[in-house]
C-alpha cells in the first residue's frame, strides 16, 4: 500500500519521521498530480498507466494530507458553499454541522461556480455545480436547482481527482486553481478528461475535500458512503490503530518534533547535524548566516548577524528568501520575520504557522523542496 511504501522509503532515505510523507502520482504529460490514499495499492495504480506514458511516483511531504481530521476541518467548507445544508439545519452552527458530516463519514452537499472546459474545445464556460449523493451536477439555468435544469456531469466513484499543475500552459485555464476528474477508463491523452477550474484556492480546496469524502468517506474503517479508508489511520509500533485525529498528530509528530528541535539547535554552516535532506550545497530548510541557494542570494543582512536564519522557498518557479531574526524581550528569546509583529518561540513553530497561514509569504508552505523520484 502507499502507506507501507512511504514507511519503507522513510527508513531507507533516513528521512525525519513525519505523518505528512506521501506518495504522489504524477502525470507530467497531462500536468496532473494527486496524493495517493494510505490504503491504495501502488501496483494497481501503476498498472492503470498507459504504456510509455511520462508518469511516475514521487515521494514527498504533503502537509494537507490529514487536514480533514484536524479540529479546524470545518474551515475547508465555507458556509457559502454548503448553504443548502444550513437551510435544512437552521438551528445548528456551521462548525457543528460540518463536524457531524465528518463524524458520520458522509459528505455535505457542496455547491458553487466553476469554470468548465467544453469537450473537444478550448472554450471555458462558467456553470453552477452541485455535489450530491448521486454525483456531480451543473445547472443549465443560472443557480437553479430544479431537476429539469440539472445536468449530470461525472461519476466520481469510477474516477480519480487530480490537481492541474500547469493549467494555463496546458489547458488555457482562466486561473491557476484547476483540477481534473479522470475516469479510470481514460489511460492516456486529454480526451475523456473532465477539466474544471475554481476562482480561488479556498474554493478548490473545498471541492477537493468534498470529492475525497464522497469517494472514500472519512471513516478509517471504511464506513460512510465510500469504498475504503482514506488517509485517516496510523499504525503504532505495537500494531495498534490510532483513528482519532488528535492522537494521530500527537503520536506521529511528538518524537519527530523533538528530534527536529535538537537538529536546529546544532545548525552549522552548510548541512546541519542530522539533517534528513541529502542535497548538494547543504540543507534547504532553514539556513544559518545566509546559506547560499544557486542563482538567488539571500538577504545581505543575514551575513552581518551570525544568529540570523533565512527561510527559503520556491514560488512560481522563483526562489525567495526571508530573513528570520532572533530577539529577546523580558529575558525570553523569540524569532520573527516581520519586525516583531508575529513572534515564535522557536523555528519549528514558525514553520508550522506558515504551513497553515500565509503571513508575509506569497503562499503557504506546502512541502520541503526535496523529493525522491521512484
């Protein structure tokens, strides 16, 4: 399974143990990618590829892998996109309603505008979509939900859902937030792909989370309306299964967090002691004293402050650097990237914050720059 292979790769590459390691299915010729669920058979997925296609698996971190199982999962479903559910449950708070859906292993009815690429054409049109228990529909008359105006669009149980990574280049998407419904029977080529595009990242995240729940449910034991468990279970050394989100995060993250703290305190020039990323030129995570990245030098202030760090990230194919300065207040040390407006007790806390909040960065931190191709 994908989970077993990830565990093996973590051991063989001596990577830092973390719950977010994932196996990503990549179709470069189609600009599509998706994170495999823990229970999926890697060989079965590979056997569905077209012979000679430019497809592969990539082993990397996906910090959104367990977002559905965190206490703030309701943020994935904005109130405006589940309004019909709220109308039927007027006395229930939005967060409580979403949590009830997640606990039951079912999916709320999600609706909203999406751009649709017409089959065989390069024209994109805006339609109002609704995800119901019977499948995905779009309205042929504005936002009408009258059965006469609803057009059946896709059977999600017989398809996989992919992110479109270079939508404007390959498909002329109106925005960068494209995704694709790819039926199992479609092995190669663009024909048969159902291409969609959201107006923003939040909308796309909502649809992708809803598709995931619709397809396999949120019950790790395989309950709900799905056909199997999603990435919501984690197995301990003694063979016990942890299904509670808090327990998963606490147990999986505890030891790794402590090891990472020790690693960061022993940072030296170049590669820090115990760094799990065997890259040329040293660690690409956090560098002391302005460690260099080719073609894009970090802020010069880092060279003048021996205790400073640099946060390096790649966004829109450009490497950017952000200076992290230590400071003391009332005898307590903290780190900041915005002149003290946002303060962090340590570097781990700083990184975790920017995985959830963009802050002064151009985007949220998604995964380490390192990846191992199979």
